[in-house]
C-alpha cells in the first residue's frame, strides 16, 4: 500500500474507533448531540442495540488497522480492500435507512480508500 492509501485507511479506522466509543460508551451523553433526529426518550431504550452496533464498528476498525501492519503487500491490500468494502456497504445502507450524513462519514471515505488501493 502506498502512503496515501495508508493514511486513508488509518483515518477510516480512527473514525470507526470514534463510532465504537460513541455507540458503546457515550450513547446516553454524546449520542443525543450527534443523532439529533432520534427522539431523546429512545436513547436509554436503545443503548444495548447501540453498543452492539459500536462493537461491529470496532471490528471494522480492527481489520483496517490490521491491514496496515501486514508485511506482505498483496495480503495487506486484500485485507484492507475487504474491510473498506464492508465500510462502504454499511455506509450506503446507513445513508439509505438512517441518515444521509452517513454517506459522507463512511461511504465516501471508504470509496476513496478503495479507489486508492486499486489505482
């Protein structure tokens, strides 16, 4: 992977660590400020669901970080590509079903990472 691709992958991984933190540990405090479209009374009721979503975002971050430490170039690219595609698909689905903002937070950076890996 070239340096630009590594920076993009690292950035996306850091974003997903933030999402993990937000959904697992700050859902009741920071969550209402970030997800303003969700009624305030639902945060307590959905904290277990949000924590589960956060855990999955953590797996995405772990996979992306892992790809940065693989010494075999082809294996590193394949692992990064797999996790970037997962992030891209999740971002598209989230943009369609939850918030258009997810398109810009997840799908667009993942698409840039995928393009950077391919070209």
